[in-house]
């Protein structure tokens, strides 16, 4: 017994550990609960804890009967064995063919095994589509010559094959085809060459096993022409893929289209150059003669449409590109397109100049298609995660892949399909169908998928509709009531048929936006009350940091405080008892006040809890002034001995503040100030308590300011005047300096001006001085010879006069007499010469 209990505990903890980290179990119904990984449901009829939880949680809560989630289930509905086909038999290459899967939402993945094997005699439908231009004539010739060889080659792989033929050129509208009368009559430009009239697409031969009929269809192909270089084979390819009945495609056959050309293709949008705006609808539009009738009405198909229609109709397209530009056309246009088409063929094929390699191209591409399988899925919903895994029969480890190559008739390959339902709620569509198929083939694996969202106890076999446990208003399932519409509650007792706005609505919203309407009643959030949650139970005054003074004083109800019997007031801050106001004698507030809210309100001049301290009595300030002087400033009548003896409870403080008192003292005090012997004011507070008087002295005193010194005032004024004068002189000197420099610069500029050097100053006159000799007139009248001599001196150079004796002076005989006059004449001559030189 003890060992079993130990194993039970171990299993309990292992299951509990399976819960995804950080995930919480929740859900009001069993199915909703089990969507969470690691969660279980308690279906006990009487159970008061949360029913959805982990195994450990429900075990601790005392649950006796639990419901656990189920696993995925897979059932094979159809599983026909492989078949090579043949006369009257359908080939079967994939199995099973039909499966039913029940998925548990949000559960670990589940695997389904599929098998694929190449059928030996699988039917082949081979359709040839090419352009009938001159450059492709060799292809027609080679096909005609090699038809039997192609048939013989294919017969080595399958005996069930058929050939078909069609040709495509371009839309018969300008600018794709010439529309002038000459080319309408002679499409090749000359009457000497027979050409068919232009056409977009012509289906010439439906798929047939008669090779002679196929050769006859090839013999009827004539040349035709178009105007631009690019051709419109996409119109023909679309009709070949979608016109299954007219082309003759068989349901259980591999469908191959050999698309042969030597140029690139027109695609969607090119038709606008001809005014064609209607998009291609991807439908069949062939008339009874095989002509495409919507060529000049609808635009070319897009590349996406070609790829989609090839997948929808399981058509394998083999691009065969000839001509001198074959390499460029393949690499730029057709190789990339090939990779997106069904069949897992990676590149287009190159056609030789004589087209004789067409047989090799068909043989090689058919071999690739037959030996390769690529699985795809259709109809998979978003909530389902699907993966393909296989080792392709190589014996190596399984890889995530949906493609296997190198298959043959003797062995098959296995694919593992992994499913995982990735949901947190059950989808509205609980069942759906999906398909898995090999691309390019009609083989299908049809899967019927159903989401297992409900527990067994929710199904009809166990559930009780209209149960008495639910007041006949709901279904009793898995231990709880699932109420009918309009009812709620654990027993479906709440009538919710009336709208919430009618039973719980207010102008501010449902339950004033501070509650939930349940069972037609408002259930208010915390802090609100009232029938409609109209009362705010937190909108009351506070006292002592608590709402209404705290629960001991009162409670807040609809915005007002409801006080207890011991308190009153708006915030329950007033004590109703007056016992705290009585002294030991029973006197109320010492007869010096009144008792209000359990406290004494003292009369003027009295302080204290019981108004027993007289602050207005003239005792405190005068009594403590001397102590304040000696302790605070070492002055006053008390010496140091008396000060230390009488002033023990005196302290110096930087600021006077009654709030700094120790808790042993009351708050009864008086503020004092007194003037000392120096005329300064001392400030101190006196605190009276029942036991001791304490004095606080401010560390600084206030003294009157001293009068100003006249000498200082005089020196300051003189200094200011001197400084102002000095500043004025400096400014004047700076201005003079600036002016002088400006004038000097102006002077230098005028000196350097060449115009000024060549002009005469209007205010300048030469310095020539004329001196009149008073004796000159006398000499002219009395001494005519002297006048004559004077003229001679004036016309004689000064140097000659100075260095030699003028001739004739002796003859005149006046050398001695007029020596003074002669000297004056010479002196005047010298001055005249000097001034003249200066003037020059």
C-alpha cells in the first residue's frame, strides 16, 4: 500500500511537470480546459474549487473523478494496393487513398504514413504545341519523321500513350500581326510562298493513339507570320491546359505538353498596346474548328496564371527552345518558369538546329517525370501545421522533404505526414477535407479531418439536457451546468433575457462603469457600492492618514463617514468622551478652557494639555534673561561660577524652533527678547513643563548699526571724483589720438595723389620780397652815371661781381664816395638771386 502511494506521488509530479512553463489552465467547460497542454478537468458533482487545473492542483483540491485529454486518432478508410494498370485497370501509385483523422487541438503532433510506387504501365498523354513560323519548320519535319520512333521509345515505358497537336502564333491585331491588304492576302509577304492566314491558336489534333492521324495533322501545318518578334504561345498553352474535354486529357494519365519555340513570350499587359484591356479569364474558348475565339478580346495570360492552371490541371510543361538565341532565351525566360511548374524539372531543353534531338528531349524529360515524385497538400487550414518527412528509400535517416528522385518500378518510398493542431480555442468549422497528391498526377489521398474539441461527458451519451440540476434551463455536463441562452449561474438561476442596459443601465453606463451586470444585478468593483454601484466608498475625508480615521473610528459609505459610537465629525476625528480633559481633581481643562473632541481648547494666555500653563504671566522672560546672557554671550551680572550653577537647562541653538523639543517636554512655551547693556536684542524661548523649565538661546543677537565715519565718506567721494576725471581724460586722449591719426592718414593720401603734385595751390604765393631803397630815386636824379652803373650790376652775375672789380669804377671815380651804395646794390642783388633760387 505504501509503495503504491509513493508511485502515485511520482506520477502526480511527472504530470504536473508536463505543464508548459508559464501556461495557466483555464476554461469554463471541459473541452475548453483540455485545449491547454497538461490540463485536466474535474467532473465531480460537488466540487467548490476551480475545475480546470493540473493533476497536482486537482488532487490537492480533493477531486475524485477527472477527465484527461485524448490522443489523436487515425482511421484508414480506403487502402487499395499498388497497380501497374493495363487493359481495364486503373494504375495506383499512392496509398492509402482515404483517411479519417480526429485531431486534439493544441496537442503534440501525430504522424500518418503514405506510400508511393511508380506504376509500370501508367498512361501518358503527350501534346505538342509549337509556333508555325519559318524557323520552326525543321521541327515539323523531324516530328513527322520521328513519330514512330517516339512511339516505340515510349512503348518501352508504357503501352498506354496518346499524341495531340496544336499550333499558336499571335493575336490577329496590330501591332502583333500586319493588317495591311497585302499581308492579309499573302501572310508571308509574297504570292509564291503559301502561308496560312494568321491565327492565335489552333487545336489541330486531339489526343489519339493513332500515330498516322497524328502524322496527317503534322502534314497540314503551314507557315504563317506575325509582325513583332515576340510570339503569343501563352494563349495556346492556356487553352491546352483548361480545355480538357476538347484536348482529350484522361483523368488517370500523366499529362505532358511539349512547348516548342525560338523566341520569348507575350504575357499579361502586352495586350494594352493593341487596346485589349480585358484580363484573361483562364477559361476554355475553343470553337468547333479548334480556333481560340477570345484572342482579340482578352489579354495574354500572366505567368502566375500559367503556373496555377498547370497545378490545377496536373499538366507537366516541357519547354523546348531552338534557334541561334536558344541559350539566352532559356536562361532569361524559360528556366526560371520551368522551376515553378509541376514535375520538378529544373531547366528548359535546347533544340538542335535540325531538330533531330526532339526524341532525346522527350525521352529524358519523361524519365525525370516518371522517376520523381513531389507531394503537395491542398485545403490545409491555417490552424493545422503539416510537414513531410522521408528518406526516399535510401536507408538513411529521415529528412524533412516532400521530393524523392531516382524511383523505379521495383521499389516504393514512404512519406511520413506530421500533423499538429495549433489552436487555443475550438474553430467554428470543426471538420474539413484536405488532399495530398503527387504534383502533375491525378492520384489523390483524401483526408477527412475533425477537431476533437469536446470531452465525452459533453456528448449526448453522458450529458443531460434540461437537467433538474440546472433548474431545467441548461445541460448538465462534466459536473457543471451549461445554461441555455438567456440564463446563467451555477444552476442557471440567473435570468439574463432582459438586456443589460434595461436592468443595470445608468446614464454613466452599465453599473456606472464600475461593476458587472450579473444575474440582472450590479456586482460592484472594490471600493464601490449601491444598487447601481453609484456610491464611491473611497471618496471620504482622511484622518491620521486613514479613510475616516481607520476602521476603529468609522467606515466610508457612499462618500460619507459612518463613525463608531466613540467618534464623531466629518472624518470621525472627534472623540466623544471628555474624560481626557479632566485633571486629577476632576476639573475640566483647569477651568481655563473648554473640552472639544476630547481635547482642551484653552483660553487666551493659557497653554497645555489641561490649560494649566499661564504663558501671559510675567515670570518667564525676566527670570531667565540673565541666564540667557551668560550662557549665550558670556555677559551679564552672572560670573562663570554662578552661570554654571544657576543656568543648567539653558542651550544655545542656531534657530529658535519649538518643534525640536524632546518628547519629555510639552509644547507650552513663550518667546522672549530683551535688550542688553550694549543695546543689542537677545532672543530666547522658555519651555515650561511639569518637571523642568528649559531655555533655548539664539546663537546670534541683533545690534543697531554704527554711524558712518565722515573720513571714510570724504575719501570715498574724492576717490570717485578723481576716478571720474581720470576716465574723462583717458577718453579725451583716445579721441584726440583717433582724430590725429585720421588727419595724418588723410595728409599721406594727399601727398601720394599725383594730381595734387601737378596743380597749384590757390592759397599759396611765392616768397619774393621787394625792398625799396630811398636813395635810389635820388641817385637817378643826381647821379645818372650811378644809375647806369646800377643797371650794369643788375645784369652782371653775382659771382662775377663778388670775385672781380667791376671795370669802370675807377673811371667813374666814385669808388670811394659810393662804396656804401655799391655794397647795398650787391647785397640787394644777392638777396634777389637767393629768393629767385628759392622760388625755382
